[in-house]
């Protein structure tokens, strides 16, 4: 379809790229020659004819794309044209195009044959029985009896001139046309009060309208109402366009001239209230207040230093910004988009500065509890005061006295366990929470059958500890035939506050290395691969599978609790201010190691989503799955995004030394809930295989986010497999691998890490005792609406307020009770410079607008 618009070309507006002319123009030439096309930006208008009108101007016809394929009449003013460059502006440069549809609504069970029977019905116009669209201005015939119809929308005339309209219907109908696109201006232009046959246009004189002048490229609201009683039924609207015979319609108005709604030309409002939270050295979370739009906001784009950084449109009002440089400042703004592609004005700019790299400031004394064990895998600090552990290679369950280093082996699996190679053997370990009060149960997992060089079967068993013989006895199989492999077995056990057993199963290394041909089943709910399972710790109702698990197979509950995991090697429960939360950590393929909160029934994305839903992954080795649009996958699968991605990398390496890949290989984990080490309460401690360190991640007051950057402890002392904290919070125990071999990228290597096969003890050394004012702080006051980080701190502290912080005051005291810093809360996140303070212990206090303390916390300054 072709449309006509007026283009005024003038030197004062939008610059058009240079045009070679066949004659020079002096601003007074009567005739003007142009080349074959004029191009402006992405639009090109080929010249198809020319005509002269006066010495002052030349008129040209152009054709080219705009809102649709149109024929534009270009008016070129000669005195405003230079010899080699032109500029254009658009004057009323709008074209309308039919979308091919008109609205159809039907109200059933309405008696009578007059249109007024429809319009007076209480359900009209807002509650039709049926709604839909039609591709031309005509309804299907013979739909039934006793109903009414409204067909409405907008007409886009193809030419300027006089139009005549007809309506035909059974039984009665009215045709209304507005003088504009506003329905309030509609006028009844044709009607029939008695029935006609289908497309019987001239039975009654009132069926034909008077001539109506319409302008091309203007939209007009149109509406046809029909009321049917009994018998046959029909409705059609036709027209005669300018220059056509007026004896009858030339056609039923087709969809190419019809629209169901007005084109959306209004942009959304600008996003507001940009804020940053969870700022780390390399990441932070950007949040904003959503925009409004007449047709609804489709999503948002985020700009960093004037460059769009989101690969696909963001459908929420937050975005995890990654891959930043430490101690660097960036500026951000957000733009909203609607479904029509209209963009909002940019939000105000927010400046964000990432944190300075932190280093541990606490002092620890290291001691070897026991050495030369055969690949210690899981550590549990038992209620008997011993450290229980499994040896993956030896197939032994033992405990060691952390003071004397005396080892007691309570179980040797022997031939019950298979150890062929890679990551098989004895793995998971947990003690029942009521171990000392009548339920001395010990839970383990191990591979018990080998079907090939890469395929195993895994079993979870429960044993009863006999304190007299110091042996594990009376084995009971909880679950077996769990898929196993030489890679990605995961096999961590955590018993929750609900006394259920949670067990992690990896994806078997599907799609990589030795398992390159193995299908990835992480998204298959009926196969226990890439899952976290939930089981009973005792036989309940004749089953080890809880009846309230989220998924079933064949009507029976399965053990699946969550899915979409790759290699969840860490699994630990934490209690954050009275709320129990299950955390896991798992390996990414080349980047994007994850820290997750495990929530019942959720999908964690693998292999469709890796790390955050940021679209950053380049698709290398994703379990045999090709990622086309990660954010679309995230939305369609309702993926639970991780708390942290370590590390989001746009282009992971294509090969070479895996030690250079942007990952840490997180393994076993523990939750630090003690107040013994200042600033550590509510932290995750994660053993890192590749990094050779214990990472501490400080959690928010609700435990649902990580609020400060990773601080690594004890680096270079081994390949850390697991970590556990003593009940008093003063000692941290770490299991070290016996070798550097895995079944994956470093399989077959013979490197020996530091402290091979050892369990190490790190004891916290508090600062030297100092006198302080006991009246200043009797005990820490914790307000969940406030977070304080980092702690220990270097040159600054951030006090983050989740709620209204109006009137709050922050004070820092030394241990003699002297105020060394007083800062009025100025925003959601208030930064306090501490570079001028000497190293040592301080008290931070936050008071409300009435001076009442709502948060006190010991903080360590160590620069």
C-alpha cells in the first residue's frame, strides 16, 4: 500500500548525506536536477519524477520506506539548497497503515431485533461474551440467535477525497464514523432497521451514507453495531473510494485499511530513582522505579558510560552489573521501551564507584590436625567434639580429635564401594541433628557400581553409630540407583531444620571431556541428574521420599527438590536472624561459578542459563546445549538467579591452562553464625579448589543477598575441598585434597598441592585486650533494616538502609567512648571515610530520628 506525505527540504534541519548534482544551484535557479536518490540516515527516497512549479521552487515525487512503503511528495525550496549538501525536515510527515484486523465483540442471550436492545444491555460495552478480530469489515454468517455484535476500530483512507459507505445486516445495524480518531466524535452515517440479505447494499436508502470527506494518512474511528433476533444473520460494511462508482460498494472494506487500535507513538515515561546496592569490587545491583506507558512498558536498557550493556531487553526493574574494575567510577542511566519500539527519555545519571580490593585483616594461627589422609572429602564437626570426615579414595569414615589428632575409623566400605577413577568413591557425610539424643545416625553416599569407564551408580545409606564399639553399624539404604559418573557427582549432604536430608547431584559432566556424548538431563525432572534431592532421615509412611516434595512421576512423589544444576559441590543450611536458608555453590563451565539460594521447586537454569541472566556467555561447552538467548531462557524457565556469579565473563578462554579461566571452583561450604570474629556473623565460608583459599561472603540481614565482596583467607595452603567451623566460632577446619587431579580438564595430572590429604585448623587471634567503656555497648543491637560492610574495614565503611532512613545518625566510638566520627544518614547507602582512624576495634552505632540506638556493631579498622 502507498501513502502520500509532504517533505520540505531546507538547509536548516536534519543533514542529508552529500548528493552529487548535475548543475550548480545558486539559490535562484528555476530548474533543479537531482540524482537518482536522496538518503537520510537509514531511509532512502529514489526520485521517480520531477516537475517545475515556479522560479522559487521545484517539486519532486519520491518513493521509499518510512512507517510503511509510501509515495512521498517532496517540496524542495531552491533558495535553501547548496551545491553539494542538503538538509531536510519533515512537515506532517506521517503515514498510517492498516494492520489487517478490526475488533469483533459479541454479546449472547439478548432478545429483540433493535440495536437499542444491545446498547441498553447492562453487559454492553464492557463485558462481551466473545472477543476477537476479523480480517475484513464483515462478520461470519449464521452465528446463532438472540445476540448482538460490535465491530470497531480505525480506518486509514488510502487517498484524500469523498467516500461513500454502506452497511447490510440481519436484523438491524448502525454504522458510526468519527470525524477524527476520537470515538467521542462519532456520527451515525448509515443504518438499517430491518433485515437484508448478506451484502444486499441497496434494499433501504438509509443503508448508504452521504459523501464523507476523508484525508489520506489520517485515522478515523469506525464502529458497526448489529442486533440479531432469530433466523439468518449477517453484517458487512463496504465503501466506494474517491473516483469510484457510487451505485454500490467497490468492496467490503479489507483489513489493509483497518486497525484495531491507534498506533502507539507515545514513549514511556523516564525511569526514576536509580540506586545501587550490593557494591563489590567488580559488580553491583542497579535498581530503579519502573516507567509508565499507555500501552505498557516492554522492558528497559541499561547504559554504562553511554554504552548499552544488556544483551537483550530487561523485563524487571533491576540489573546485575558485572565485569567492572575495582576502585573505579562508572555512570549509568536507564531507558524504557514499549512494545511499539518507542524509547523513553533517559533517566537521571547515577554514578557508582566499585570497592577497593580487600585483604584479610584478621590474625589466625594454623595447625595441622591430621595429614596424609586419602582424599578427605566431607567434614562435619560432630556433637561429640570430634571432626568426622570421609576419605574418598580409602572408602573410610573416621573422626579425629581436633586437640590430640587421634584418628578413629568407624567404617571401611571395602568392596561395597567402587573406585575406578575420576570423582567416584566415598563422598557425602552428615550426622543426625539429634545424634546425642537417641538418634545416633550417620548418613553417607558413595559409588557402588561401575557400568563403564564413565558411568557409575550412587547410593545413600544410613548407619547407626555404636559408641561402645566405635563403629557404624546396621546400614539401611535410603536411595540407590542414583546416576553416577567419573565427573560431577557433587554428592553433598545437608540435613535441614525440618529433619529432611538434602543431597546434591551433578550433571555427570554431560557434554564435556570423557562425557562429551552423554545427554544433559539437568532439565529432565524424571532423571536424578543436575538436581538437589530431598529425602526423609527416617522411614516415614513406608517411604524415604517425603510426601510433600514438589514433583511427581506417575502420580508418586519423587526425590527432586530443585533442578537445573551443573555441579553443586557445596550445600549448607544457615540461620540468618531466625530465618533458615539453604545455600549451595556450584561450578560453572569456564566461568560463572554460582552461589545460590535453594528454594523448593525452582529451576536453576543449567544448561540453558549460566550464572546471572545477563546474556554474557558465549556458548562454549554448555552440556551439549547451544544458548541462543540466555535472558529469554531465563524468563521462559522462570530461573532462580544466583546470589553471586564467580565470575561473569563475556568471552571465556577457548582452551589452555584452566587455572587462567575466570573461575574459582567452589567446593564445600559452611555458614558462620557466630559473633566470635567481629564482622563475620552471617557469612558464607566456601572452600575453593582452584583458588586454594577460603572465601568469605558477607550476607545481608535477611540472608537473601551478598553485601560485600569476596575476601579470601589462607591462600596457597592447599587445594581446599571442604570447610567447617567449630561451635565457638573461633576455629576453622579445612580439608585439603591429596592431589591436583580431577576427571575433567586437569585429569591425569600428578601435581601435589600443599598440605596433601590434611585437615588444617585455623584459630582466630583477637586483637590485644583494650579497656573500653562497658556502658557504651552491653551487647550488639541488630536492626534488620540496616547492613554494615565491609567489616573488617579499610578506608571506608558503608551503612546500607533498606527502609526509610530519614533522621538517622551514624556514630563511631573508640573503646574509651570517644566519638571519632559522626555522620548524618544522607541516602540509602551512606559511606563513612575511616582512613584517618588508626587500626583497631571501634563501636559503630546508628540511632533513629529520636536518638534511640537501632544498630550497634563492633567494627575492625585495618588498613
